[in-house]
C-alpha cells in the first residue's frame, strides 16, 4: 500500500503521547496549591472533589474514561501506516493527526495554483489580504453589519480565524466554491475524515492510503491559499451500528477539531468557525469578523450564549436554483476563550453530557437548549462561582442554542453566508448521502431524486426549466448585496447547472415512474 505523503518519523509522536499526562498532573498540583491559599480551604476542597469525582470531565484522552465498545471487524488500524501518525483515544474511537499543509512536501507534479483560473473580477475581490488596514473601508464594513469599530489610538490588527469541518464525499465543486470565498483568510482549516458515515456504514478513505489519495490531498491542501494551514485528520470510531444516533456520531467526529486548533497554537483571543464543508461565510463578513468590535468577541465572556450564526443563502444543487425567502443558520462562530481545550476550565467548569458524561449532547438543565438551571445549582453553586458557563465542544458550537443570527443591515437583509446544498456530481452520490448520513431517508436508493425530499424537488424542477414560488428567478436576480465569488464567473455557473441538468435527465430516464407519468400527461 502506498502511504499518504505526510507520514514521517514517529519519534516525536511517542513523546507527544505521554507528555499530556505529566503536564496535567503538574497542572492539577499547581492549581490545588493556588486554590488552597487564594480561595480558602472549603472552596479548595470542593473544587478538588469536583475535579476528582466528575466523571464527565473532558480530560485529555489518555486520562479520560476508556469504555471501548469493540466491533466485530478490525476497526483499529494499529497495524497499518495510519498508526505512525500521532493519535489520541476517546471512549468512542481514535483521532489520527497528520502534517498540515505548511509541513507537507507537495510533489512538484502535484503543485497547483487556484488563482490561475480567476476572472479579473474575482481577482479584484480576493486581492484583500494585505497587512495594510484601510480604516475608513473597515469602519464602513463594520457599520454594514451593525458592528462597532475598535476604539484605539493604534491601528487595529486582524483577528486570527480557525475553521473546522468534516469532509467526506463533498464534491470538488463545493470545495472550490467555499475555499475561494475563504482564500488566504483562515489561520487554520481543520478537516476530519472518517471511514464510516454517520449511521456507521463503512466507506473507503478518500485522502489516505493510495497514490490517488495522496494526489487528492495535495490538491486539497492548496485550495485555501498558501497563508492558511490546512490539515486533514482521521477519525476511526469504536461504536457499534444501531446503538447510537447518527447525529451523535457526527458530534463525536467533530471533537478532533479543538485538538487540532490547540496543536496549531490557538489562543483564547482567536476566533473559531464551525461548519459543514458546503457552507461558508461571505468573504466580506469574514473580514468583518476579523476586525470589527463584536460584543461576542470581547474578552471576559461568560460563555452562556456566545455564538454568532450566519444568515445563509441556500443554493440547491445549482447556483441557478436559489431558495426564495429561506435562510440557513450556519456556520457558527465563537471566541476562543469559550472553546474546549482553549478556554480555562477553572473559570468555566465542565458540564454534564449524555454519553459517558463527557460526550454527546449536554444534559437537560446543564446547558442543553440554553437551560443551565442544574449546572448553576449543582456545579457552580458548590464552587462559589456565578455568571460563568462551560466551554463549548465543536459539536456544541454547531448544534446547541445560544447565539445571534447576523445579516447585513440593508433593505434586503443581505446574507452573511452561502450554503451549496447537494452539489454532488452524480445521482448515486446524492442517494448515498440520504441513505447513510445524519438524516437518513428510507428507500433512498430506489426513489427518484425529486421524491427524496422537498429540497431536491425544487432542484429537479429548476433543472427542468420550471420555477416554483419558493425559487428565485435566477442567480443575477437574487436580491441583496452578497453573492458567492466563485459563481460570479458565468462559465462556472453554466457548467454546474448543465451538469445538474444531465444528472436529472439521466435519473428520469432510468426511472419508470417518470416515464409513466409523462405518458399519462401526454394522453
């Protein structure tokens, strides 16, 4: 088997695997001494007992509870090349961490430059990564989202943005569209692949274990721009099929992001964005997040309701098929000091979760759906703490309530993001998603595309040249001052729409139900 190109000597990985235990023990000893002398014997004893007995504490994985549920198949790739990567273990599986794009040597034959295909308009819009801050332009940008501007005698600096998303069968089209909007903006892009779907259906690695996978990885690492550290890490679960909800498995896969962000030097004053790979904030809004005075980004957050949510325009299978009057509410963004592994657990004590106490959704009353009544009584009360709430796992940033949706403050409430939904390259890929991922559809392999759900009904209707009342007339007629940069290229719009039309035609031809319907209509 050909190894992925980022595997190197694992000597430093062995040191890495043992060091967190020593650091954690030293940290606990120092914290106990400080607490004893600074907050009194009673409170010190209570906090010490809390840290010892709270089985749901999200410790570094080497020290967390290891309730491994074994599978019948050989899920653990310890005998393969993947085991050469540094890794951490959780009760639900393992994460394997490779080199990021700034560490990996990309073969000369695989070197690519996305900018060579940009139009002049795209180049103009993306030529904004200079260190120079244009104060008046930035003030105007901030005001357009109802944000303030930093009150400082010195020129403000852009915040660092860290991104996390899972990656699976997302099309190269989607990756091109979202990465162009984000080009050279993020400090870190953390992508996590698994060899299972959310309902634990096995699948092949896309970016590991073959020469083809290595070439795909090289391409992926160059799409977000040379200033961004892109990482592709791997998750192997130990969960058994039918024992867990699909969305729980998704949440567990996302847990690896906070460790990657920590490896890459994330600080409490940095910003985290969690999304799916087919979602992105607009470039203008990303720039606003970097420099504006955003209340949720001020230091000293209580972390109770710390998120900003996108007001996201939804494109269904094609840039020419746009939902009318409908907005998605992801990605989600949060300050680093409220993020697991980055913020301070002494200020923000851990809460309770549904699975093993430390994984899955928050328990009712312990932060789920914004209800912290039991957390305040059972955890903060004995510690004599008030007004502080737990750190957020990447999955919680995605799914838990506790934030404000932001749109542009103009007459259209223009979107702050885009969702390129179901931009697959074949009908088979669409069906596989709806059969195996977070919200599985029964009979997805047999149903025609239009019958899978209302989203695809709109997309199929659009491909056939018809329009419903829920669809905008065209890409250009979509109201507002925000449109995705990738699809400002008319050729890209036409190419994607033509491919989607071909997919719909082929699906219709293969399905006898369609043929019978057409025959009945024509008499």
